[in-house]
């Protein structure tokens, strides 16, 4: 799993690529988000368009990141979820908590 970051005004877009599986790298996302919060970057979009596999640990990292951002007074939104990822969000009913947009631009404009 790799994370790249771009700043769009006051919104940070994190693009995740690769597999979010059971390994130390999947928890890197939450640590990365906590570092952003420490720098007062609390409006975050996670672009999942390049994620090839999402295991429960990856889903947990997204949810933990969401909770940390909300507790800091910000918001976290998802973008470009693949069909498989979106079906997991629907099945787990996390789609009711995590806003998921078809494009990164739509997610940015929703702030």
C-alpha cells in the first residue's frame, strides 16, 4: 500500500494504491491521518480508485481515520471506490457513515 498526498486549498487528498491487507502498512493510513490532524489538516478525501484489495484491517484503518478526523472537528470523505469496495461499504452499512463520491472533485466540492 502506498499513500500520496495533494493539497487542494484546505482539503487534503490522499490517494491510496495497492492492497490494504493484514500488514503493518494498512495501519500506516491512520498514522498518516493523525499526522495531518497534528498539522491542522482536518478536511480529508481518501481516493480509493487505485486500491486493488481491501481487507478488514484496511477498512478498520479507514474507520479509525474517520473517527480521529471527526473528533478533531474535521471531515473525511471517500472517492472513487471500486465496485468491490463500495459493496463492502454497503454490506457493512458503513456507507451510512462514510460519504462516498464517484470522483475526487465531487468529494472536494462537498466540503
